[in-house]
C-alpha cells in the first residue's frame, strides 16, 4: 500500500513524464543545426519571423535570399539583375525592361515578363505603395516574353521610379508562390524565385530552413543549409551566439529595429567573435514640430543643432555608429560625398546666443519616444542632458506605440526621434518620403519647405545625372542651412559570427550568404 | 455538488461576457488607431489615409463600437472567433496551434514549483527557526523578488553559456523545456513555499494537533495525516490563482526563450492591435481561469470534507 506522500511523488513524476512525451509528440521535424563543417549548415539567430508564409508580403530576408529584382541600386548606380537593360521613353513616362532569357524559377518554370507583371499587379492590387512607387504606375504592358513596359501616370514619372525597381517588395516572384495560384490578391504560401536559395521548411515563429536553389545561374552557395531561428529578444540572441546555439546573429535587414544591442558588440568582439559592420545611408535625427512655435524659427532649430555633442551620441553606443558630422548621410546617400556639408559643431555658447537672439532665455520641450526601443530612450536621456546646458528643458515622454502615434498625429509634441533613409536601395524613395510633402509616404515626414521640396523633386526625378547631382547638393545644403532636422548618428547594420564562419559579406546594405562556409 | 457545479458553469456566461466587454472597452480606450498600427507593421512605414480607410472598410472597423462588439459576440455564439488581422488565419486555429506549447510549459513549471515548494515549506514549518528554515525563507524571499525575465537571462547565461548543458532558447525536446520552466516556476515556488510554511505553522498550533500529540502519535503521522490537509487549503487557492499569474509571466518568458506559445503571440497581437486575436484569446484565457478556479473550489471538499457546496 502506497503512502499519500509516495502517491503525490508518483503523480509529479508522471506529470513531468507527460510533459516530456507531449514535447516529443508535438510535430517537429527539424534540425539541430549549428556549425557542422562536414555538412556545412549555418544557424542564424534573427529577431523577426521571416514571414515566408504571409497574406500580403513576405519578410525582407527571404525576399533577398529567394527572389531577385529587375535591377539593383548599388554604389549610387543602377545595375542590371533580372533585366539586362532598359530604355527610358517619352521623358520617363515609359520604362521598357529587356529581361534576361534562359532564367528559371526554383520550381523549374521559365522566368518571363508575365511573372514581372504579376508581381507589380499584386503590389497595385494590395496597395503596397510604400517605397515601391507602384502608385505611379498607370499600366503594365507585356510586349513579348522578355520585354515589359511600365507606363507612368502623368507627372509621376522620374528617376525615383526606376530606382524603386530595386526595392525589396519589388522582388519578382513566381505566380505559383501564392494561393490561389496566380491570384494577385492571393496569400503567399511558398515563395518561388530565381535567387540563390529556396525555402525548404518553415514553422511560423520558430525557424525557416533555406537550401541552395540548384537552378540559380550565379555563384552557387557553399553551404548545404541555412537555418534561420526566430529569437525576438535581443539579449537572448546574444546569449544564444555565446552558447553556440547559433553560429551567427544578423540585424533585421532594414536596420533600425531588432538589432544586436550596440553595447553588446564590444564584449562580443573581445570574446573572440567576428563583428561585421555595414554602414548604410540611414541617419537617426531629431525632428522638430516645425509648424509650431518656437520650432518654426530657424535660429531655435540651429540652437538645438549646436547644443548636441555628436561624438557623445556615438560614444553612447561604444562608437559603433558614427557621429553625424558631414551632412544628412554618412555613406552611400546619393551624391553625399560631393555635397561637402559640414554639420553644426558642438558649441553650447552659440546655442544659447541663438536662443536669446530668437527671444528665448529658457525653453520647455516635450520629446516623445517609443518605449519599445531602449536605445531611443537612452538617446532621449542624453539629449535631455545636453539641451539642458543650452537652456532647453526637455520633458521625456516614453510612450507605447499607439500612444506615440496619437501624440505624433495630433502634433502634440515638440521633438521626436526619427530615422531618415535606410538600406541603399531605398536612398531615393526614403529621402523623397521624408522631405517631400507630396509623396504618399510623407504624412508625418521629417521636414518640409517649399524651396527644399522644389529642389528635392528635381533631385529624385531627373534622368540627367549632372542635374541630379546639382540638385542633391543644393538639397543637402538647404536642409543644413534651414536646420530642418538634427542629424545625430549614421546608422549601420551588423552581423556577429563565431570564428568558424567564413566568407561573410555585405553587398550594398544586405548580407549575402552565397560565399559563406564553415571552416 | 452537481447543482453547485451547474451554478458555477452558468456563472461562466456573465463572467466571460464581462471579461470580453472589459477587454473590448480597454482596447478602444487605448490610444492609437488600430488600423494605422496594423498597417504600420505590415508596411514598415506610415500608411496613407487612403490605406487606413480601406483597411477599416475591409475589416468592419468603421462601425460604431457597440455594433462591432455585438457583431463579434454574435459570431462567438456561432463558434466563430474571427480572423486575425495580422496572419489572416482563424483566431481559434492560431490559439490551438500555440496552446500545446504553453500548456507543456505551464504544467512543467507548476510541477517544478509544487515539487520543490511543498516539501521545503513543510520542512521549514516543522523545523521553524532552525538554520534550514532561515535558509529556505531567504531563498524564498529572493525567489519572490527576482523578476522572471532577469532570472531567465541568468539561467541562460549559467546553464547554456557557461556550462553548455542546456539549449539557450527554442522549442524542441525536453532539454529546451527546463530553463523556461525553471524561470517561470521559481517565483511561484517561492510564494507557495512561504504560504505552505505559514499555513502549516498556523495549523500546528491548533488544539487538535495538541490532542494528537497528547495521544502519543508520532510527529510524522501528525503532520502528514492531521496537519497537512488543513494547511493545504490556502496553498491550493494560491496554486489556482497562479494560473492567472503564469499567463502574464508566460508572455515574457515565451518571448525571452523564443517559445512559440499563446503568451508571445498575444503580446505581439497587442502591439499590433490585432483586435480579433486579443478578444478571442482573452475570452479563452478567461474561460481557462474560471475552470481552474472551479477545480480549486471542488478540491476543497476533498481536502476538508467539512466543506460542502449546496
């Protein structure tokens, strides 16, 4: 006869046993990747679900790995990819792409102009106009299986529309990727592209397995398999790398969120991990509520610019991001190197004088911040301390996403932290979206001014290189003179990997894994 | 008893209706436009007014709030929990897909809590003011005070990074379950232990225990047969309430350990203002909470036969 204590003990053991059985029974086919030189498997920790199956658009990572675009925008140039060449007709109202022949999707189907049409008709049907500039398109005409024409609405043509063909969501996918097959409003069930990888397995919120696409025409991947594990918590990603559960942690492709904490990079480097940095034309800035007093006064805006020590901002993140001292973008921004704009130096006295000149001895300012990003809060505290020295008392309002939007939409703030630009492929669309009030993405843009808008429109629209160069230089200078925003630091994206991972390379602003192998 | 259970089950209806109305109201009182927040996440940018209007039209978010609530309630009564705005899959499917992972984690953490807390609580009470009592109280104090997300990261650091014994994150075999279950179970374990000790000490001072001792019963029989059952009543109540606390704790632990459970999905849905998911999940969680409390109440009659529900 068992005593009650023993019975309870047996019960507890049974529950533990049951839990183990349940864990084992729940469907799980995968993996146990992690550095295996013989089988060449790479395990990546990533902060977001890859969204390989999606009712609308898949994530940027599979778009870059599985799909390709008609063109690539890289190092300030438009380069051919799926399109071998293009013609600009009728002052830009029509762009005709000549597609490469002999290319096949990973399912063996040939790549044709109909697939291109499907991709862009889908963008239009789903109203995915953000950074794709698909709203500018009037009609799409398949001339022959390897030639396609995009006709633009009047006044909507421009160089920016051409660069947008390199945008993530303009990546070309086979109509077989969606269900119902070929339906422009269908759900993506399995992305089929022409890129170096294809999706072998996907479990939402857990992992995605990519394997080489044997039909890819370019450099064949050296790896047998890439397992991308979804680890939303940044600290866990770092610990998973340290423990060897993953070989590599990769910042969210677009940058700006779900990244390796900047203050973890130095310790990781010291611990023997390789840190790969890719600077991108993305700048974190302070945006003013510039329609409201006193921020409509250029002297006040300049005072804020003078009052912030950019080196100090960079030091906050262990100098892994560069202080914004040379214009709107650090690198890769259109014609930024030639613009020769120098940002306002750190000088509290000038800041105080400018404020006094504008009629303010002291100022009160509400800085709204998104609480979900700890770095933004840290930056806000730094700004608060800096502006205090110049006589601006900043009140920090750390808000949840919805509350933040409400305050921003109502214009109930003085200052906010924002980012300009993004990956290089978005250089034109993002600059336009932040400073051109006529752009559909503007809505709560960074700054606008009639003169600035006029110059920017020429800069992003002209098909003439020297005209664009001249206009961009003028735009950067004007923005600086008007102190439209306060550039704080030039952002970057990072990969941290263990020493066995070789051949890591960024192309433009995104990592490419075709050359990666395990030593 | 049957009448009592039937009554309690009937009470489920107003409780769940109340929980739904409350969560619906809170959601609508929360700042921010759900359509805008949802689109912002989908587009990775600020949506245009045209997109916001189209989204509201498509998902019936333009109707007045009471109408939206009534429509939602009507569908619920027909077994339709709606479609997630984010994944465009049925809410019930999303819940059921994630429920096993959360259940396993919950069962494991509760088992660990109880298996550690009850014996320690008993030892602490029996040997009160001894060194072992001081030590276990000190440990319990730490256990209650330590936030579970911090403990989770420390556990990863120690067991995964330094010792390399267990995986740092993820959903897989039994090894994957240990660290999140420990992180989740420790605070519960500490509070159960403290309560077990206090409750048993209280019971041990009562007259009938003195009588038992006077009869010459051995200490072991007094504790196990006479004191423990009575002392367990408040402990069982707390264990029942833990189910509610664990759900909130699981939100954090599931995020830290990348555990694909209900909590993580819910918190992502809250950030995205995925109304159908939040509503559906709140309703289902409320249901679980009510049922677990009912089970706790019924268990009282087993622990103390003097308790009768009529």
